[in-house]
C-alpha cells in the first residue's frame, strides 16, 4: 500500500514536470541570462520574456527550441574561449611572408 502511494506521488510529480517542461526551460533561461551579464545574454533575456507573454507560449517555445540551443551553444563556446586568458606568446605572432 505504501509503495503504491509513493509510486503514485512520483508518477504525478514526473508527469507534472514533463507537462510543464517549457515553463521550467524558460525559467532556467532567465536565470542563465541574469547570471552571465552581457549584451548577448540580454538578447536571450528579451527572447525569453517575449515567449512568456506570447499567447501560445508552449507552441512558441517548441518552435524556437533548436535555434535557442544553437545560440546557447555559441554563447558558451565564446565564453569558454574568452575565459582562457591566452597571452600573446600562446596566440602566436604575425606570420612573415617569404620572398622568392
């Protein structure tokens, strides 16, 4: 009896999360854009705010999901490269052209 009650509670919570995953995703995107402050993240924040006020937020979220993942991947890659703090020696100097 207790296992079935626990199973029903877990099933209810998991179904609730799956049905509302787009809202959870929007909340995570808002937190991410507030945490990493830059103009590129501001674009992400504006997009998420637009999706929140959109009348058909669920369908709109699904339609921009793949471009949003691509944009997020590009942002993470740029932040990773920028965070390396490479010196001029590590970047290499100018290439000299050889004259024949």
